């Protein structure tokens, strides 16, 4: 097992310069890749706006007084029927 580890490490050390100089990673992103990523970012941004509006209205509904429950309670206390 130790000899196998030694052989693999020697091969990796010997081939590291060949792997580093392959030139495969020098290509930049093309125009279509940039447009695709931009389109995805636009979708996320445009979905974020209505989501925040719904979240804000949910918080407003949770933390505001309910006018119908208050008016119903006043009517039941005064003897009026709903």
C-alpha cells in the first residue's frame, strides 16, 4: 500500500507541470454563456420583487390589528346581531 502511494505521488509530482501547462483553462466565457447567466439573474431579480411585496403584506397582516374582529366584538357586546 505504501509503495502504491509513493508511485502515485511521484507520478503526480512529475506530471504536475504538464497538467498546469495544458492550456485548457485559458478560454474565456463566450457571449452565450454570459447572456444565459444574465438572463438567469434577471429571472431571480424579477421574482424577488413580488416575493418581497408578498412578504411585506404578510407581515403587515400579522402585526396589524384586525378591524373586522374588533368591530364584531363591539357588536356582540352591545347586543346587536352580526
